[in-house]
């Protein structure tokens, strides 16, 4: 499973109705730190197939979702388990830090 592009249309299915932890990366194409974190998020998604789901939300295209998570700065990484936010991290992170957020 690769990274899922999350929109308000598929949010419920991809994030809320899943039995594994979900890492959501709030990003934008013009954001330098987001571009640094993006390949790391992609690697985490590949390494944790079956253990976690990874999705990305473009804040420019999905402002309602960004607002619902009170995202003020990007990149923002959010981990949800059973539909509830369990961890939030703002700013660029290394791959190990990202994986640690998922406790995997």
C-alpha cells in the first residue's frame, strides 16, 4: 500500500474506518520543509505496509480538513488510532521520528 491522497470525500473511509494507525501528512507543494519530509513519509508508508496506513492532505486543495485539525503550520503530521488523534507533530521530522510516532 502506498501513500493515499486524502480528500474530504474519502476521509471517512481512508482514515476513520480502518483498524490500523493512520499517519496523515498535511502539506502543500510550495512548502520547502514539506518537500523534504514527503519522501520520508513515502518510505515509512512502504516499510509499514499492513501495520499502518499513510495519507497526505494537500492543505491548499482540502482547506476544510486542515481547518478541522487546526493545522496552522505545515508540515503537520497527525497520527489517528480508532478515529481519534493520538499524536501531532509540527515541522520537519526524520524518518525514525516519523516511524516512532506510529509506535511501530
